[in-house]
């Protein structure tokens, strides 16, 4: 398993990471014995970075990971996050600190290697209500008693090593503004065969709901690493999805309308040459594409089973894309996935 450094921080992450989110379901809905077995196997395969958040099962994923690591007797690199909701806006910095401290208790450690704001930066007030935390006004990042102030308190107390935040799309100017503060070392962003815009300028002709504005390239120029989430585009870049098979019992089902799902399957068929012509599964091809970008530090895997874990971990030594493969992908994107 290769590792890549986050900028010039000295912290090296395995290029495949272990994501603990609810889509795969293992760390939220799985049995404790299976969770421990999966975590142990991930460590054996060379995975050294585990990505978590309080929102994953209302703290259950953090508790499950903490318990499994204690049983195994291991201390890999750990990430968690903080979700900032409407009720937290009166004391953003204080909430950031309190959330980190609660995550540390659930994980059973004294310091987080990476701690991220789970909201993406927004230029306009996103109008947070209820449990929504997708975005956060840029002023609540940068202003007095804001998220950055809370992160600095945690750094001074030795409770976190590095800080980061999430990119939600159509927010590149705000992302770059946060990068330019020098306070953040790692972004989490989608970057997939369906939507490559986080890695480079949007291909002419490609239709996307969200343009990620080449934030990975911007980060590379500024020494900010990138962790890729949702690398399989919500599960559609898999052999199971191509066949129309049911998802793993632990996994979350599709959220899209049936006609949208069929469009995604058609798109997956267009890029499946990367799998067929290299003896890979479609999921492996998706990770190979992601890791081909020099600005990507790690790609997060959401694993429901040992078989899925081993399938993706095999791409820890994936070869680079060829010029011909890149050209074929570019043509597919510019045609907007029309055969």
C-alpha cells in the first residue's frame, strides 16, 4: 500500500483509506465482531487512515471504531469532523471545541490527526435549519468566534494535529479563500469518473449539477491535500450497479429516482472500458482514476464486507492511466456520456 504526504506536513496517509460513513453501513449498522474483523484486515492490508464523523450514526461509528481499535491494540491515523447546525451559530468556536472533545472520548484517544469542518464554505447565507449542516457561511469560518477560532483553540491544546473542511461543489472561490489562510491542510471532496471537475477545469460539453472548480489542483499548488469521498458516485461505479443487483444488506439504498439511476448506469457503461481492458472491476477502475491525480492524497473507501475491502485495497499499487485512456475519458466527458 503506497502512502502520500499531506502537503509538507510530514503526515503520510495510505492512498486507500477506511471511511466509516453510513452509506456502506458497516460501522453504523454492523455487528461488533465484524467491525473489529474488518478494521483488523484493513490494517493488515496497509490502510493507516480512518475517516469518521459524529454524524455517522449519531456517534455510533466513532464508538465502534474506538472499541475495535482498543480490541486490536492499534492506533492508526484518525480523522473526525464537526457538524455546525443552526443551533450552533451563536457559539461556533465553542461548538467546534466541544464536538472534538466528544469525538475524542468516543474514539478513546487524546488527539485527532485530522479534524475537519463537515460543512462546506458558502458565499451566501445557506439558511441552516434543523439538522442540516451541508454548508456554512464563510463568515462563520473566518469571523470572530468562528470555526477557525475553534480549530486554533484545539491546536493550542494539543487535541488536533491538522485541520480541514469539506467541499460541496459550486464553492471553489470560497474553498480557495480558506486554503489561502494557511490554516487548513486537507480537504474532502468528490472526484469521480462521472464528475472530474474537482481535478481540472470542467470539460466542454459535460453537464454537471455541481462544478468543483479544480479544487484539488488549487490545493496541490498550496500544499493542501485532498481526500476523496463518494469515489464510486453513490455506488453506481460498481459491477453490482451495472448488473442491477441489490446492494449489500448493510449498505444504504439508492437515493435517486429510478430514471436517474438508469442514467447513471448508462454513464457507468461508457467508462467501463477502464475495467474491461485492464482486468479490473469497475470499482477498482474508479479508484485507479482517482489516484492518478497528483493532488489526491487518499481515496476513502466505504466497505460493507471483507470482499469489498480487499477489492479496493488491491488498488493501493495501481498503475497510472495511459495517455490513450485519458484521451478516451476526455472524449466521453465532452460528449456528455453520449455514445
